[in-house]
C-alpha cells in the first residue's frame, strides 16, 4: 500500500488503487474536509447546531499539453496512464498528491488552515523535461452553494475584485447566514467555468471533461444549477526545470464582501505557507508528548503519530457525522496529555449536554434523543484522566449548566433530529455535582434484579429495544457503573469528599452483588435481560450466546479476584477469538428479534452482530494488560492491525483505525474494514499502548511506570512530557522488575515530579 | 432532435446527445419510473403515504464481442462509438432504445406494467452480420434496497428459485413493509454480480465497468453495500440473422416468497408482451377520445398524443415529487374526457384533503402544511368539468370525509413534512357541501379591502411571505374566487339549488367591487397588497410592476366588459411578451424582500421571478380565445412550443411541456427549459387546443362548437367521442359562421346528443 515516513510524519500511499478508497481528514475547530487518496471528497463548516457544506466530490487538477493535445488528471489519473510517479502523502493536517508523467511533475496539496471556514489548495508544476513545455493547467472543485434546495436562488460568476468565482445563494428565510461561497485564486486564470454540465459535458464526467477539448473554458457565469464547478484554466509556458505554482482557497462568507476580504487575506502563497507551518507546529506539539521506540516499527508509527491524529479528530468532531457524548468523552480522555487546557474546555463543554437528572443525551450536533442510558458512565473516567494528567482539581468546581429537559423526554426518536441550538438551564452546578448526578442517575435507574436499566441501550447502540418498557436490565451497564464508581471514589478522595466514600462504596457493593447473583453463567457474564425477562448473551439463547464487553469490563471494573478474571479472559480466547480479532458476540443473530433490537436484524458478522468491533477489542487489550497478559494483549493489538497477514484484503488505511472488521460468519465481506477514522478505538488503543503496554501511567502524584510488555520485546525507549518535565525512559529486560530515576532506585513505580524544563533519565527493568 | 411518428404514437429521438438529458416517465397507479433517452433513471412505488425506492441511476445493456474483445453499451454508448443507428423511441407506456453497431442490433425496452410494483425490461439482440457472432450480453441496473440507512441490514445474492438476484433489507422497526427487492431474469444467466464496486471497479464507472474485462462476472453475493447492482451476463452464440431475447423484472415484495411469486408470474416474454399490449390499449383509449387534423402537424401530435400523456401523469402523480391539491385538480379537469369514471374517483379522493373549514392542504403524499390559501378555487372548475362531460350530477351527492384539522393549523412548515398517512374526519359531507365550504372559506378569508387574504400564498407559491400576518390580500386570488363563484353558480343550477344563487351572486358582486376599487392601476390589475399595505405588481414598485395572471384571470372571470378586457390583454402584449412567451412578471426582482417572500430572492428571470412560466401562458391563451383573439392565442401557443425558432437551444423534449423557459432578464440561462413534465401546463394547453381553439366544448346539454382559430387555418378535422357517440367534425372557412349536423343546420352551437355507438358528421363553417 505504501510506507510510513515517521521523520516527515507522513504515510505515503504508493498503491493508488487499493480495494477501496483510502480516507483522510483535515480539520480545524469549525471546518472538516474529507478526502480520498486523490484529494477528492466533501468539506463543510459547522457552527454550533449548523452544518454548512463547502464542496463535495472531485477536486482535480488537469494538465493539457498544448503541443501534443494529451490531457490527463495528475492527481486522479482516471485513464490509468503509466505515470512515472503517483503517490499520496498523508500528512498531519495536509494531503499531497505527487505525480510525474510526460515530463511534468505536479504536486497538489490541500489543507484546512488552523482557523477559518475554508480549504486551501496549492499546485506546483515542474517541467522535468529537457524542452519547453506548453501546458494548460486546470484546477477544478465542486462548491455546494445550495443551502435551500431552491436552485433559483443560485448563480455563479467570476468576480474580479474577489479574484475568483463567487457563488451566492441568498434566499428567503434560510437556515444559514453563510449565503456566499467562493473559490479564489492567487493568480488570475486564463479562463474559468462555473457550470458542471458545461465543464464535463452534459453526458460527460470528470474522467474526461469535454470542455478541456476546447482551447479555452467558456468564461461564462451560470444560474439554476444542480451542480456547480469552480474551474480555472492557466496557460503556462515552462522552460526546462522551471516551476509554476498557484494557491486557491474555497470557503464561505456571510456576504460577498466577507468573501473578498477572506480571499485577499488567504489566497496567496505566503498565507498558504504560514498555514502549513502552523498546522505542522500544532501537530508536532502532540507528537512530542509521547514518543516510543519499540521493536515494532509499525506500532511506533501508529502510537507516535497516527493514533494521536485520529483521536484528535474525535476530540473535536466526534464521529464526524455527529458528536456522540460518549464518543467525545472517550476521545478527550485519550487526548488530555496533548493539550490539557483544550481537553478541559472540551470536557466542560460536553457536560452541558447532560440533563439535570444526571443522564446525558446520546449525541449532540445533531442532537439525538433516543434514550440511551450509558452516558453517565463515561464522565468520571474522562475527568479522572484529566486529574491524573494535571492534578488540577479546580476543574471539579467549574460551574456548568445542564441541558434543558429530562432524560425521560428522550422518548423514542430513532433517527437524529434536525440540527438545533444548545439550550441550557439557568442553574449551573459544579463538575463534581455533574459527576455525582450521573452516578446517582445510574444507581437509581435500576430494575427488579438491581441491575441498571437498558432503556434505549448502552454502549451497544444496537441493543436498542431490549429495555424500552423500562424493565430490561443491562449487566454490562451495571459493570460499567461499578467501574465508574471506582473512578468516582478516586475523585472523591482527590476532591476531599471522603465523607461520601462509604455511601458510594456500599452502593457499588450492592451493584456488584446484583451482577454476581443475576449476571453470571458457567463461564461468562450475560449481557443482560430484556423487558420480557429473557436473557441476552446466555448459552440458553440460540444466537449471541456470549458477548465480549461484559467479560472485558468485568476485568476493567475489578469485579472478581484475579484467578476468576483470568478464567473469564480464557473464555474470551476460547469463544470469541478469530483470525483477525475478537467478535463482539458469537454466534451472530440470524433472525430479527424485536425484543432485542437492531443488532438482531444485522446480517451475520456485521457491526455489533458478530463483527470484530475494534472498540471492543481495545477494551479487551486493556483487560489483558490489567491481568498482566502481555503476550495476549500484544497479539490482540496486532490481530486488528491493518497488516495482519491473516486478513490481507481488509481495505484499511495503514494510518487509521476502523470501526470494525466484518466477522468471519459473514459469507460475503468477512475481514473487510469499512468506516475508518469513525471510531473510539483510536483513543483506547493509544491508551493501551502508552499506559498499559508501555505502562506510563499519569497519576495525580506523578507518572507511574507499570509496563506489561510482550515477551518478544527485550528493549524499548519512551519519551514522555509530563507537567513541563521530560522523562526519557529506557526499558530493558532484567532479572527483576525495578525502576531507576536518574540512576537511583525508586520505591514502587512512582517517578518523582520534575520542574518545568527538566529532563530525567529513567531506566525500567522488566522481567 | 428527432421526429413524431403519430401512427405508432411514438416520438423518436435521433440526436441522443442534446443540450440536456431528455426525460420520459412510465407509470401505473402505484409505480413511477423516470428515464432519460438512454433508459436510465429512478423508479419507486408509492402506497398511500409511503414511497419505496426500486432503483436509480443507470440501467444498461453491455455487449462484449468475445472474438474481438470490443465492449460497449448499446443503449448508452459512453464512448460515442460510430453507431450505425442510435435512437430512443418514446412510446405511450414504454421506452425503447435501438442501436446498431459492429453487426449487432440491440433493442432495449422498459415498461411499467398496468399493475404491480415492478419495472419490466426486454432486450433483443440480432446478428446483422454475415458471420456467427460470439457475444457476451450483460444487463445491469441499480436496485435500491436500503430503506433504513443501515447498510448492515442489507445483502444480495443469486436465488435459484427466484431466478435472479434477491436484495433483502429486513430491519428493526422499518417504515416500509416492502423489505425485499429482486431482479429476476427469464433466462438463467451465465454469471451475475451484486456489488457495484466489483462491477464497475472501486475506481471505475458504468462508462467502462472493469468486471467486463474478465471472462465472467464474479457470481458472488455481497453485503453492507452503499450501492448494489443487479448485473447478469449471458453467453450468446448468434448465427447470421439470428436473434436472442430475454426479459427481466425488477420489483419489490414484502417477503422473499412474494418476490419469487412475482418473478415466476412476470419474468417471461409472454407476460412482457401482455403488459405491453395492455399498456398500449389503455393509451389508445385516450387517443381516440379526441383527434384533430389541423394544418399544424406538430400541434396535432401534441394534442392527439403527448399532452394527453403528460396530463395523465399529472392526474395520478401530480408533480411526481408530490401530489399538489391544485395540481391534481387541474390535471383531472383536463383528463375527464378520457376516463370519466377514473376522474370521478380521483376528484372524490382528492377532496379528502380539504379541511372542514373549506380550505385544502397544498400538497398530499407528502403532505405540505404551509398555509397556501388558494386550494378552494380549483374545486368547482374540476367538478363542473366533470358535469360538463358526463351530466352525472350524482357526483355532487357523494359523501366525502374531510381532513382532520383546520387550515389555521397550517402554521408555517416551509418544507414538506415526512410522509404521513391520510387521516380523515368521521363526519362526511357531500361533494356539493365540500364546494360550498370552499367558497365560504374564500369569501370569509378576506382583509380590510374586501380582498381574499394571501396567508401563505396562492397559485404563485413564491409570494409566500406577503400575507403571513393575515393582513396581506391577493387581487389575483380574489379574481380567481370570482371565477370559481361563476362556476359554482352553474353547479347550483345543475344541482337545482337556485335558492342559493342570489346569495352567492351578491357575494361575488362584493368581491368584484373590491377588486375594481382596490385592485386596478392605469392599465392593469395589481397582484395584491402585503401585510404592510405595500402594493405588489404596481407601477409604484421598483420590481415586478406587473404580473401576468391577474390580467389573464380577469378575462377568465369575466371581470370587465369586452373592450376593457381587450385593453387589458393589449397591456399584456405590450409589457410581458418576449420572444418565447410571456413573462410571469416584469421587471424581475433583483433584491430579496422579506415582505414578499421567496420570489424576490430568485435570480432574475427564474421561476416565478420573470420566467416564461408556461402554466401562466396557458391561462393567457385561454383568455385570448375567450376574447376571440385567435391569432394571438395561436402565436402564444407556438411561442412556448419546443420548436420556436427564436429559442432554438431551449433543451426541451418535443413530446412534453416544461414548467418554464427562463426569462430574458437572466444573463446566463435565458430561454432554457428545465423541469419538463412537472407542470400543470399540459392540462391547460390541452383544453386550450381542444375546447378553446378548436372550440369543442362539453356542456351538460351536449357538445358545443365554438372555435377560435388562427387566420392561417382554412380547414381542419376533429373527431370527438362524447357520451358514447362519435362526432366527426369538419371545419371549413366560410362566409358566415354556421354548424351543420349530419347535413342539417343547427340552432346556435349546441350539437344534439348521440346514442351510444352512433356517429355524426358535423360541418363547421367559420369566418
């Protein structure tokens, strides 16, 4: 597929035509740009509840040799011409396609600037040949001005002052204020086109646009279009070894004037270079927080660069299609070390989507009101991770309003509602109280067995109809509540509210007892009970006799003694392992069951119905590490890696993690990995590798080093920035576990805190 | 573009690559199939409030010569190969693409059967060459099984019993019961494909599907697809002059078993032929009701065949994207003569969407609740047209429930809401009472000038914010109410409710006075007043100083004496005519005005903002005829005809009428005609030609002959079926107007009624 270039923090795609399109994301706090290996895809900006499209589809460069008449797209190569070079460079915050053909080298780079609602592009064309080249170079994207469905509001034409094409779409009572798009060019084009039908031909396509056969694009404006293009033609004469370059930006404004101002400020080489440097600096900062050199080069690339990248997307954009409460909370948890201040802001912001009764909504922007019941369990772990990294307990006193309403109003929308603005209560309470209310909600939301109710579902979104009558109970959610209460106990200690510990400890004990009495079978925990007292995840069932998460979370929650937990994880190995990971449940449902929900209707092996759901595998790896099962943890990690030789045709991007691999029970798509980037797996895997395998654990008192390494590793090195200091950690296999801090032995595993700017050498001996 | 073949009732497209795709529709009472000249497009079935997709996009045949390796699509010819023949035949209820290339003739026909939720296709391949042909023939469409957005519910695989590909999509709590699609083949294919990515290649397209380069399609099922295909490969050896044919059907069922049964019954040559015959017979029936032979061959084709076709679409499917109350009412009005029984059913059904307060909703299926205020004016004309055709006053006593709710609840949705089932009141009232309530609603829904309120708008949908404060008044709507009251008066007479005539006559007089006092300027009627007492359609305004419809409807309503109406229509000629029709208003708005609404934000010359809105031009032609302005009427008719030499690049299908031609004020798309078929123009033009130009007017007492012919015509012939008899009418220019019935003079213009089966010869002398 390609190779990692860690020095440049790039992944370089050399096979431009793999099984499926490879996905890259570029983004800032308001704008997201998706692109495939060729640089095509959608982009939009989002403001609170609003999402405003910028562009979609192809973003192409074309080169026409005026002497020979040959015409091709250097970034897309539709005709599969024999390019000398054809690569996509996935950078941190930019995307570059490089090609060489017929004596011309083209470098095409996209980026989303650190701030602003626009995409920036640059194209450089070099004459590699010995003779003069007379080429027409075209740049073309597909702005999406239409925000109303009324084509009659739209037009597009070249605007001299703007230095590009202006796409207004002003209309009656529109939802968006951003009624103007533009594509501006640093250099004035020789010609332009605005209509897709004229550009491609009414029967043509971007693969071979008919307008390129003419000497010049039409230079005509247009109106009432389904699809516009922003196409510009440049007439170049390149001496041997000469180079041409240009910059474009495509973005939005509330008025033509705002577009003109944006264009003047940003459509230039200087502005592009500055943005690129800023984007790179921002990412370098993340890179430096944790660096490891292990014997596993791929894992090094992933942990040092790519998992950070992916979880950083999640901390801002959730799953992109929407910001899930639990999703953003988990991604922030992993993100904290990179930018504690930003993470703090993010946690505080996300907590505004919790009702005063303690339960948060499932997803914000767009809001989803289906009554999932697990939101609360993700709060204490995020806050505790923040406290571990920073020891900043002031966060617990921050006053945050609640979402207006109650979770009881979450009464049954199964699809996301329209975008709506956030509405908060006037009354604000402390973060501590938010957490406490979440714990109280979960404790009080229980059924006759003393287990926490499903209501609309839990982590397993697709068990969405097991508890709608408010009778069905989730064993997993009860286990997760125990884990959350463990974390809450630590928070109580840090917040010096020991007065509450006994009360919550007894509540936790009550939950544990309920789990142990009702939630266990011979070799595993059930998933739960539906509204009709039927077991889910039991050997009594025909399908889905066992689920992965209740077992792994029993370990995360410390529900049993170590030998019992080992036995439980042995069950996981025996009953849920496949060649490329661990199935979410087994065997897959093969018959829709309305007493369970969506999952039972999914085709076997797909999504929660028996896929290798990577998020669940990441929980499993943490569980392995907690039990000291380093080899199994590492093997599991490698099983879901893109380069698992037992699953060669999975389609995955090497630089991202996917939501799942389709399970072995699916007869058609077993092993295939769709939905890359859109998963909480990255954050958890990052913590697996850094905190659990390498064992570099932030705590309020300082870093602890508690590795759980595979037996194949004898030596590794980690650099970790922590509270201003730098820990350079050498790991060596030794005869007995011990830790040296600047050459001196340390009691236990806790490293002393450093002063800002200090560097310490740490040596870790492991057996 | 092509030619009319009236004998076969076909239009034959010979230029397969005109400015824009040419649109054809095929349909029955539950299923609609849109296709372009190549046969590609979408299809869906609709059941009450539900709309269920069948397929979308390309529907292609491919031929691969196994000896030479050449491969192409005979119906689509992406590569623009030099075909010997390449034609699309637009038939009444079928669509055929014929091509000849490389010694092979392929005839590809689609149809929607008279009943059932499926599309049927046949392909015939002939070997035109002298030698044996070894070809692989492929058929491919794109079924759309996904009704949930959950790809995990979906799969596709070949099903032996079905004899084709089965696409189930069963899921949790789906809105549709039709969870199964299928593509069945009469002959078992050599190979098949289910995945679009495999068929086209992940980076390929239907223009050059990569799988055709292999010897065989993959014969694999698939799952979790964004886009499926139904592709089948047939390995043929054709002797010289030999022919191969096959039939496929693509449709839906509530279960696999239903799909199997449908396939067994319908996926055969015999079933296809039967369906084709039935569809043709149904259409022939419409053709025979009215036939004319005038000196204008194009107009003959239009009136005898194509306008009937288009208004027949409207009577069942409204504007396809939704069934507008006013739209269906108007199309039924024109449709009545073809099938009075069906028209009667349709009127009764549509009246269920009227609230008990008298006002109907704007659109049903999907319901649109934006509070348009004009619905009621379209009811009496439709019922009266039915009474004129049939004299069946029993329709007035039919009991019909109302829509639950009140029009006051129509409180501001500007977009169609989701599909919802019809909910009717328990109380039913007679059709007569429905009409009366509509009249009473309009009369009582008036403002301080005594004019009818706009509320959300009237015929001019886009004046949607002139009256939301319930103050703005519409002059046009008041005129239209006068016209409706004229019609109601006739209904009162027929229903022997003369007791009510005086009351409604005095109400009508009141409305007229309000119009004359408040609604006139020097040379034209205003459009109305907005909520802020500002005039609309006045010379005081900067934009839209005059609108077309208030002038033409003043004639339709008989608002003034003849000389004044002539003067008014002279104003229309002076101020609104352009080279290709009459603008809806002039000059176009160039500045959004929230006190008016959407229309003011439309780009100049687009839609209601200054386009030649054909529906309005049709009203205008009727007005011309009512005033005896035959030459102007005819010239207007020809101005909006596809073949107007002053607007050569309009893009129109010759066999359909479009919603509009973009107005001359638009700098980019003036003269262009998008949105063919989707207009009420066809019905009105049909009535223009038959009732007003040829003057064959049904009345309760019998046919009247009152022509208004262009001076260029000296002679024409019309055949009209009416209440079981056949009138063969010869028109000749004479010295004095007179009518002979079977050779004998007739008093006035009324022809005697015939007995069923009788034929009469009528001679009409006109001056």
